[in-house]
């Protein structure tokens, strides 16, 4: 048996003479992992409205608030407002185009750890934010009388968890 002929033909020749080898090669090619899917960051429009929940003007509707807002009351020196929505979810790398609506006569603000937007009364304010890091980030209004109630969170999902979406 002359082994040198096989060596000189190379792998292609060996596969051509051996159907089992050909099937193996084809199987290996078809099972090669596809390129890993990636997440393509996108721009998301989010409208956030400042909403009064329990404020001094509410006393005409809810008489019990006289006591709550009174000296020593649970809302003394405070008013309860909300961001609507208060929880927002995006993906790492996304650009958020915020549209803030403050229909009230009170000043508010929208504060993330690295982003602050003042929201004067009776105004609409546009602002852009890039969610550069995954995590759960607190949102607050920095008006002392609105804390700790006026708060929320920005959930930034890791891009890897959204691969292919
Ligand atoms: Cu506020």
C-alpha cells in the first residue's frame, strides 16, 4: 500500500474519496455558530408629565388634608407630586428624547445622577440623554418640599441581554 499518494493529495482529495469525511465536513460547516447577534442602540421618545397627587389645593376635595398639611402633620411642609411615568426602561446605548410637560405653577426638576433638567411651571421642555451605562438609576425632583415622594427610576438594561432585539 502506497501511503504517499494520500499525503500528496491533501485534505480535499481525502474527503472526495471518503463520503463519511465529506459528511463530517459539511456538518461542521452547517453547525458553525452564526455571528453573535448584537443590540443596535435606538432613539426612544419618552414623555414625562409632572402630576399633582396630594397638594395644598387638594384640601378642598379632601378635608383630611388640613390635618396632614398642618403643623406636625405627615405632609407638613411637603406636597406630593409624581412623574408620570415614574419608571422608564431603555437599553444601554439608547438615546432618550425626553419631552417634559409641567402643567403646574410650581417649579420641578428631573434629576438623574449625571443629568439635571429644570422644569419651570406651565412649560414643555425637550432634553436628550444617552443611557451610557446599564443599571437602575434614581430619578428625583430636587425641590426639597417634593422629596422624598417625587421620585422614580430609570432602568437601563445591559445591551447584551437585548442582543437581536
Ligand atoms: Cu417637584
